[in-house]
């Protein structure tokens, strides 16, 4: 006689695997969005270029991440908008705060401020699913985005070119470390 336990286990496992695999693919949105932002706004060396570049790159990152979360969080449009607004405001404030400096410490500070702003905007979307736990997301992203810039600078990427976000090396790290989000969202959705 067959039991339903293996099917249940398989369904539970597959319910988080797909969003995680999709999430891991979103690392490419960071450098691709940065290239698009640079084509539209130029190097991030003024408040205006930071605002426009942050918006462009935020739309691309947010759309990719929203697509990845779609199976477990039905709010991809709000996620994309929140990410775009968060990165626009975050980069506008952060790049100005470090006076558009591209040293490792300045970029780590810029990353922390951008991550905090993006995370705060995304937490508004996550609040419906995670409740007060969503309040931890901005602080997690602040640390991870600082790490993303630190890694990108350490591997020798031309950070003096003033891109909107860290490069592929930082994006892979940040994306892998934030892959816990689709896992937790899948578990919440299964309840």
C-alpha cells in the first residue's frame, strides 16, 4: 500500500527549490542593471546620476527578484517598485554621503546605506508574509550590500568607474546569502 508521505515530502522540497534556483539566477540583474543604468545615467558622480541610475538598476534587480519570488510571494510588481524606489533613494543619499568616493571603505558605507534603503522598501512588501520578522530584512541587506562592495573592490573591479552597484563577484555572494528569503517565503506559503 502506498503512503502519501513521500509525495508530501517531495512537494515540500520542490516548493522551495524552484524559487531558490530562480533567485540564484538573479545575481545577473546586478551587473546587467548597472550597465543599463550607466548607459542611461552615466557614471555615478552626481546626485542626479545616482537617483536616475539607482532607479534604472533598481527596476532591473527588482523585476528579476520579483520573478524569482513569484511562486511563493505574489507581489512581484510591488517588489520591483519597492526595489527601484529603495535603490533610487538609497544610492542618491549614500553616494552623496561618501562624496562619490570609490575607496573600499566609502563603497562599503555606500553599500550599507543602499542595502538599508532597499531592504526597508522591500520590508514593506514582506510585512504581509513575515509580519515583524520583515523588520530584520533592511539590516541584513545593509550588511550584505556592504560585503558586496567590499568583495567587488577586493577582486580588482574598476570601481573608479562609479557603477550603481557592486559587480558580479559581490552579486553572486549577496544573492547566495539572501537565498534564505525564497526558502522562508515558500515555508510561509505552504502553511
